[in-house]
């Protein structure tokens, strides 16, 4: 069963230009993704492709000047803002991308326990800290006293101590050394094995492949492909979308060929397939129709030529 289901999610920001003229800038378009109990799904894509906004939409923490359409379901139930507030930090936890999400005025131990002073919470927090090599005095420190790597371990600890069922980790590994990276990824796998659903957001396919069952490839605010991790192999022949193939082939151990051009920015999105201007197999048809999401070989793809 799907623990999380995101259907036709679109997000835009209202911007004021030339005085009072209002402009809607669309940053996520018709995005679909789902995660099952026991599964780790990686969301992979370049900077600005909409990964963090998806995380914030699920948690219900989008900025005030944004508008969202589409539905997000948790265990089959549509999430309303009230329900999101109830579940946030309890059943649904975020490991945020930036350490700025830590409260600068609160000792980190208390933050990880969500303010709780009860005995079990303190024990759980201390166990996780020792597991992450955070010395016993660290719980009394304030965020500004932590190194970058320590702060990231504190953020991961917060999600773990919360006992959440759905964990969304936004770039959890930068600033960690190789051992801590492995430990963190292993821990997410363990959470999934215990029946949680985990989404790991990363711009790095190699990190994603170390942990994910399935990979959702983001481009310019939508998912262009959702494939099983095994499909990222060899020449990438099992992949369905030209962008996923190009990403895969750009890795040093593969052809090491960069993709020409740039991801369009949100104020220059045109009709048609957003990847078409950079795609080697694009035709005039691609410029006119936005490809619908369809199922191909047990994966999802948005390309009219995928087979
Ligand atoms: N508050 C905001 N107002 C206007 N535009 C925004 C706002 N927040 C994000 N955006 C735009 O939305 C798009 C997606 O941003 P998002 O942070 O989700 O990208 P990302 O995939 O997480 O990138 P990164 O890998 O750099 O973290 C970007 O083009 C960004 O500029
Ligand atoms: Ni991000």
C-alpha cells in the first residue's frame, strides 16, 4: 500500500513586478509520485528542479506567497493543512536541507526531543547521539557551537527520535564524512525495513543508488521518470526518459559526457516537453505537447517516444 501519494501537484509563486502587477511563476507542474511502506524512494534532479518544494508541500510548510493545487494523501487520507500540522514532526518528519532550520536559541538535545523532558525521550535522544558519535556534552550545546557535520547529524537524529512513519530527508549527507554518509544511508534503510516509508532527496545519482529501491528523476519542476534502481545500469538502456539516460551517461564511470544546455528557469517555461530543447531525439511534436505521465515497463515516464 502507498503510504504517501502525490497527485498532479502544481505550485506557483505570486510575484509583484512593475508596482502592483501580479505574476504567477509556476515552479512545480503536475508532479506525481508515491512511496510504499518499507520503501526508500530517492528524488534526484539538478538544483532548482523542485525537490525541496515537494518536501515542503508534503510537510505543509510552503511559504505564504505560494499557491498549491493537486492532492497529497497519507495512508489513503487527503492531507489538509490542519492534518499536516498534527502529523508534522510526529508521524511525518523532515530532515531539512539547511542547518538554519535548527532553533538558534535552544540547546540541541532539547530540540531533538522536541522540547520533551520525559525520561524515555532523553534516553532515546542519548542513544541516537552516541550512535552518531555526538559526545554526551553535545546535547547542551547551541547550534552555533556545532561544526557543519555535527549539525547535520543532529538534524538526522531529530527525525529518528521523533519515531515518524514517513521520513523525508532533504540532502542529508553533505558535510558528512564517508563513514557517517554510509551510517546515515544505512539508517534510512533500517527505518524502511521497520515499515517506514523514506524519501531521500539528493542531486547525486550515486548516493541515490546506494540506498533507493526506486528513483524519481526531477526536471524543471516535474518528475520525468520513476524507475527502479536496477534500471540504472550498463548503458542505461532500461531507462525510459532521454534526460535520465543523459544523467546516467554523464557519470564519470560511464561516458562522462555532460548534457548541453541548461534546465529552463521557472519564468521561461514554455509549452511542450520541458526537456525538448536539450533532447537528442526531440521532434517538432515535442515542442507542442506536454507529455502526460504514462506507465512503461513498470515505471513512469513523460516522453511521447518512450517505449
Ligand atoms: N519562496 C520562493 N519564491 C519564489 N521562487 C521560489 C521560492 N522557493 C523556491 N523557488 C523556486 O522554485 C524552484 C524549485 O526550488 P527548490 O528549492 O524546490 O529546488 P531544489 O530541487 O530543492 O534545488 P536544490 O538542489 O538547489 O536544493 C526554483 O526555481 C526556486 O527558485
Ligand atoms: Ni533543495
